[in-house]
């Protein structure tokens, strides 16, 4: 139902002027040569300009193309374009022909896109050519009658005529339909009419900073639209659509300098990255204003922003939502020191907004059930006004509770936030109603508790959670914080709030779009019922004793020695089996040297892992020797450096081939430490993460082949070139150190080793829910217990299949395969029993059970090649 204010706002307009395009850009007197948009095309380092004349011409060409396909009044057009000149050409053209643009939150993924497609049923869709192949696979896209694949860095429809006809619309006709994620994760449509949009544009434009000569850099697409509607020059940020937090501060600052940006608008997460750079190197010379919103804006962030601006500049916090933007604003100049318990100030109401603060203890289902709070008390924010969206799609189940109709017919929107108002009419935010924590004797609001926790040194982020009528404060510590000291300080600071427990978390999950808000739903799922507790403080033992305890815990020498002996023995015997040679006396010393080098490699890999995983492990596994501080990372670095030097010296005194392969292993282990410089991507794809790290096992097999062949007399191996598939360096492409290891049989055997070791890596990271730890990635968490168990068995079967393919070259008898197959079948039975009864005790035995295949196959091969052959 349209709001009365939106209707009154549009009463003076003619039918044609109801069209948002005609009322803004279509009627604008801005000079055609004025720059409308600056944008940074992909793989370019210079911003390109689009003038208002060029933008209008492009809009008219898109409008012509839409009408040619029969798209017009009342139709819906799905727009899947990133922030670009193409996006705004399409948005204005769709409005111009009387249709409505449909947008889907890109963070939601394909599943939510499909749900939104089914609900909106668009008649046309605009898709970038770069992802055309992917979207063609989606059934919902294939069902759209008209699909436009466009190159966003070029003119969309060059050579077509310009259509300047503007379709008359009524004030309540939709101009856009935005599917946001919503708190439940289901796509939630927010519909805006032409009159709603005009009212919102008017509300957004009331600050003096938004004058005609301003140059905006907004991080949100709708605020680029706002700038164009008011004739300002706008810079499109070089940021991934829907992933603002991944934007590079250096790139954004470069755009600000080149384009003369006077006003930056965006969420707190990206802003804090920019402020770090501003404080280190100075602000862009033209920057005068910063508007920050989209998430809670702590006063310290607003002060930092103000301090980075010139004296005449201003930083402003904006409070609002998709349905009501803006609701309130707060200038950094008006900030006063307030204690954390009073909440976060969000400023005074926008002049067009009316406010109710309603008692939050009763879920009012209708207007008559709502009661206003007395002045100074906390209540739920209800707002109404010309730019407050009052329309709700009928298909939104249960969503009608977000709207209330008063006796005069005015529709109010429920923000879902709790706040109180002081006698100066300033609002103070206290948190979300749905996130209040109910205790036996009181109710806790989230923001006062979290702000109090954030005041403690060593706390980076904090969240209040309710568990079984208890209040938990979950804390992400700063990198070098002493956890016991932080815990004691938090207990003292939070005593007035009846907080039961402080829980440390290595890295709080944040909202995917802005990385500014803690994702409480994911955090709740991530925490087990009894998260790890800090062990009691204890004096560390002497260094050698501490080192012994560390090695027993994280690098058991006997177990490592047995594993390396099995690996080198099978690699060596496989090499000799390939060339049909016995165990030469020259080979055994070489194999022992390889064993020593491999033990060193595994040790420095362990130390590299400790460094790479330190931020998570010190919180998730506080009971470990390293986490307790009995052994330090600095001490381990010193030991690892000595071990690496020993590896190099031992290899260098043995042979150049072994030295070369040792350097390859050290280089690859360095890439593993750096997570191949694509750590963010790898962490989102755990299977690829594990495979890329376990690939060093195959490299170690190749190193063993090369070392053993190099130890043999040349007369023994010289006949291998050609007939049996050997090519010393693949026709000169490979270096000499790789000579003679590239036989298909040896490569397949290295692949078998990779599969069997990787299966153990997967089995090691399968846990029941009781044993999962915060932020520790496991295959059971990513794939579910059934999927992880199947992955173990699939990799073991793949390893056995690779051995079968190499069997003729390596002279492997059928009995070995039978033995391996029976072992895998036994493992499958044991895993099936675990699946039916997944107990914590049984999950701890999964790795040992999975190791049976590796051990049995290696022992069988050693017995056959070393004894019976």
C-alpha cells in the first residue's frame, strides 16, 4: 500500500513527471560536456570519463533496444551488472520505458539468485559477457525471454538509433525491486515506486556538501544513481560488486587524487582501511566530506575520519536501512564523550522523518498493541516519512510485521533496532531487538556490552551472545594480545552486566558485503557448546624440556621416522623395480640421506604451519605448548632455519641432483607458508587448499626418484632413454635435476602417494560437532561428515587405481591390489559404522583407521619388491 506522504509528495507532478528519469536526468540542465562518471576499466590504471551528453545518448540507445524487444511499461528487467557506466545507462533506460529494474544481492550466490528469479519473473536480463557462460547454465536465466549480454567497458548498443520517448507512469508504479538477503537468508523484495525514489533522492540531497560542483565517490550503487540524478560528477570505485571490503585502499586513494573527489560515502569497514592510509600518508587534497553508514559507526571511527579532514571538512555518520534512508545523521563536530553503557549516538532525525519509540517487550502485531516508552527509556525504532518505503510484496511470508498502519492510514516501518532519545533529541542506538539477551534477572542490550568490551586493551572485536540463559561475550583478540590478561580485564569491565563467560574467537565472521558487522548467525553456529578455555597460568619448564614436550605434541619423532622410512623405501624400490635392478650398495646410503632430508623438510613444514596458523591456533587450541608460550615462534624460527641449512648442506655434499630437488622442496614449502599468495581464495575452497599443500608429497617422491637414479652407475640406467618411456629432460624443457624421473610409471606412483597422504589429511580433519573448534576449518564442517568420509575413500581408491595403471611398468603383482582393495573395504566398513554412530571418541580414531591403507600398501610393496622379487 502506498504511503500517504509519498502520494502527497507526487500530487503536484504531471503524469510524465512521475517518471523518475524525466524528473531528474531527463529534465536536468547540466551541460552535456560535464563529466558524469569517472570509471577505472578492468586492467587499466587511468580513469576514463563519461560526460552527461554521452550518458544520455547511451541511455537513449538502450531504451531503443529495449523497445525493439517489446520491453516497456510494467515489465521487469533483471540487472546483473556491476558498478559501471553500463549499469546506470540500463537503470535510467529501464525507468525511461516505464519498466522496473530488478536487483539481487550479489553476495547471496546462485541459490538466492534463482529464488529471486522465480519470484520476480523478469522479461529481460542484462548480464556481463565475462560471466555469460556461467549464467547460461542457470535454468532461471534460460527461462527469461530476452537476455542481453553486454561488455560493460564499451558502448552497449553502438550504431542503434536513440529513442528519446519517455513513458508516462503513475506515482505508485515500481521503478526498482531490490532483493536483499534479509536476516533469515531468504531473498526479501524491497519495492520502490517512482514517487518513493524521488522522495528518497530529495532526502539524500539536503546536506550542503552535496552541491553541483561536488565530486562523489560512493561505495554503494544507489548513491551513484543519486549523484547522477542531481547532476554531480561521480567516481565509480574500483571495487568488486558486493565485496566492498576487498577494495584496495591504494587504488581508491589513487582515484580520489586523479579525479578530485570531494566526498567519500561508504561503510565503516572500508573506511577504516582508508583512514589507516590517510593517517600514514595524508588525505587526498580535495577531500572535504566523509559520510559513513550501512553498519554501526563507533564514535572513535567518526573522530578518526574528522581528524583526517581539513578544518572546514566534516565527517557524518548516517543511520538508515534499505527501506528508510536516511533516518538520522550525526556530525563528528557534535560528538561528545559518553560512557559505553548509554549506547552509540546516531544523531538527530532527518527533517522528513517522524519517530516512535515503542516498548520492545511486547511483539505488537497491530498498531493498538504498541505502547510508546517514556522519555529516556529504550524502545524499538518505528519511522514514517515521504522517503520511507511502505510497500511490501505479498509473497514475503510473515514480512507484514515490519509495517504498521496507524488509525489515519499512515504506514510506519519497524527498523528492528533499539534506541533511546535524550533531551537534546539525539538518538542512542542500543542494538537489535532480536539480539537482546534474556537473563533470569534482567535483559541485556548488545551495544553497551560490546562497547565496554572494546574499551579493553587487546580486544579487536566483541559480540554478546545468549546461551542457555547465560550471557557470553565472544572476543577476537588483537594479534599480540596476552589472552590471560585480556580475559581478566574483561571480567572486571563486564561485571556490571552479569556476563557469565568470556570466549575467545580467532577471527569473527563478518558480513560478506561490507566486512563491518559481525555475522551473529554464523558466529553462533561456529561456537560449540563448550568452547576452549584458557588453561591455568603456569611457569614454563626449561627450554629443552619445553622443546621435548612440543615435539611430542606436534612432531613425534618416532612416528615421523617410520612414515618417512616407509615413503623413501617404497619410492626407492619402485624406482629399482622400474629398471629391474636389485638394491645396489650405492643406493642404500643415498636413501638414508634422503630420509634425513625429508625429516628436516617435515619439521620445517611444521614450523611454517605454526606461523601460518598462529592467529587461529592460539585461541582454538590454548592448551598447546606453543599457545601457552612455553616455546615461542621465534625459537621455532631459529630451529627451522638451522634445519633448512642442514638440509641444503647435506644435499650439497651428496649430489647436485639431490641439492636441486631439496631447493625445490624448500621453495615449495615457502609458497605453502604464503598460501601461494592466494590465501583468501584457497581458504574458501578447502579441498583445493588441502590438495595444493599435499602436492609437496609428490615432489618428495620425485626427489627420491632423482636421488636414487643419480646414485646408480650410468651403465645401469643409460638404456632407459626412449624404449621404456624415459626422456631425460622432456626434450630440454626441464632442468637437469629432473632427469630420468618423468617416466609415466613413476609419476603415477607419486600420484598414488599424494592420494594416500591427502586421504589422511582429510581424515585428520573430520570431527563430530562436539569436537569442532571456532574458526578451525574442517572437512566435516565444509562437506558434512558423509561427504568428508566419501572424500577419504574416493582418494584412497584413486591412489589404488594409479598404482594399477603403473603396475606393468613397476611389476606390481595382483596380490598387492587385492590386499589394498580389502584394506579399503575394511576402512569403508569402519567409516560406515562411524557414520551410523558418530561419537567423539570414534572420530579421534578416523585418521588411524584411514592410515591402514597407506601402511598396508607400503608394507606389501616393500615385502614384494625387497624380499620376493
